[in-house]
C-alpha cells in the first residue's frame, strides 16, 4: 500500500493489525499453531526444485561469502522446508503463518505482498479439503460483502491432458489457453490437433453450480484419475449443499492453478466488483515428496493487503 501522509499510514497499519489479530484468533480457535517462515532461501535449492516460479521474478541477495540467496517468493515451499527437517509425519500437523513474500516488479521495484494462511499436513481426503475450504469460506464471509469461492480440480484437467497424444509444449499451450478462458484460441488449436470433438471443446462451459457442473462432467468419458477427482468434488458438494454458504461456491473444471504444485482441489476467492484474487489454495500432496516424506497436504493463503483495503473501504462507507 502507498500512503500520502504518516497519519494515513499509522491509521491503516493499526486497522490492519486488528484484522491480523482477528484472523490469528480464528486460526488458533481451529487448532492451528503459528510458524514463522525463513526470510532467506538458498538459491541452489530453489533452482533445483521441480516447482518454482520464473527465476527472473525472484529477489536475489548476495551474502558476505558471495553465496546467493533469495527472499522467499512462496511461503508454502518455505514452510515445508522448515517443517520436514524436524517432523516425522505423525500426527497430523496444523500450522498458520503471518508473513510476506517478495518478487521483482517491472522498473526494478520489489513487490512486498503480506499474506496469512494455513498449511494442513497429514489430514486425509476429503476431511482436509472440507476443513480448508470451510475456513477459507468463513474468512471471505467475514468481509461482509458479496463473494464467490471458485472451486476446481487440477487432477481432472491434468489427467485428461496426460492421455492426449501431444507433446508437452502443445499440452502447455492448451492449458494456457484454458486458463486464460480464450475460447477462440482454444477451438483453433483443438482443430489444429484434431481434437475438435474432445472434452476440451466443452471445458470452458463446465463452470457454475456445483451440482450442474458435476452432471456435465459425467456426460463425458473419464479415466480413473478424473473419476477420482469428481468423486472428491461430490463429497465436498454433499458437505456444503445444505449450508448457508453453498451458493457462494462455484465449480470451474477449467480452472488452471497459479502454482504448478497443486495436484487435487484448488480454490480462489473473490469479492464482487473486484478482479483481484483475495484467497487461493489447494491440495499439494506430491510437493511434499521433494522434502523426503509424502503426506496429505492442503493449504491456502489470504492477501492481507487486499483484505485490508476492502475492510477499510467498508468502514469508510459506514
């Protein structure tokens, strides 16, 4: 956030700290414990990871002995590195964080994005999925403004793409077009690849009411992993269907997650009239293998800068 006066900065900071305490209280009520991620990460560990962002976006720091470090660009990977050096996988672990990520911006500036979130390790499917989604929905509901949680499954789309007789570049291209909701570009490429009658021709229409979208998916042939993804979504649907927040959850089977380490349900939270993502999360079981121990894992992050701006706006409108 940018401030024009010191009085404005102090007012916003005080208001933001009150929101942090409120969310921390909720996390602790849900039996999550605070963990403090490291600020620095070894650059060689980062580049050797199978799951990393564009290296040009990372903020690099030179230590006294000329070793290269980076300021954390992702809290989940950072937290997992800390946890798995001290944890044997039992019992399930519930932690939350209140921290900042750093990324390079155009013009040589550095983006500092304040995030809070949870990592829930060791909880079985669908218990962990439901609890994380319920917590995220509760936080979005606390904003007091109309909102939507977009729910998807990276397993559904990835499992289908895996079976296509295409190279990785072509699959990535299709996934990018789907993620951008570029219908014209997608249809054109599907025609080029002889896939104009495939499931992908309908994928951008497979979004909306959870029950209706699941029925649409059932009309298409599915492999085992796709069926498993739909079964998991059905369990989530059945849990929320009679609740007050069911209408706020929309299913989008064309959703492409922002981070490539998600391998199950994914979800994002938005308020009406604001295109910026306030909340995002998902399941990342496979990622934990990089740290020497595969466990069930799910989490989400909240963009505290966005949350504060919305809550401040509401306060000023009262």
